[in-house]
């Protein structure tokens, strides 16, 4: 983890962002105390394959009309 003061962070923000993109965490300090943290952004997730999901749902057994109510009344949720 890299630690920098606010003035250094302001002067070298582009360089610090590049380090964060590469996976490093940068802690920003004021008067020697940490006040902020620059961390890598979360990677985007793969898109959902809705055709596959729909196929999976079609293979599941249907729930009867009162199934949810029955589970609720039996305190099984």
C-alpha cells in the first residue's frame, strides 16, 4: 500500500490512478492520518445469458398456487 499526503496526491493524481488500475491501494493522509483510500474499481461482471436462465427455469417443477402461502404459514421461509 502506498501512502501519500494530500498535496502529493493532487500533484500526482494521474500516476496514482494508474497504480490503482494495476491493483495497488493508495492511502491519502492529512497531517499523517489516513483520510481517504484510492482502490482499484471492481471489474465488470459477465453479462447474464437470459436464454440459458430461461431454459433452467423451464426445467424446474412448477409451484402450486398456494405453495408460497403454505410455506409462509408453516414458518419455513
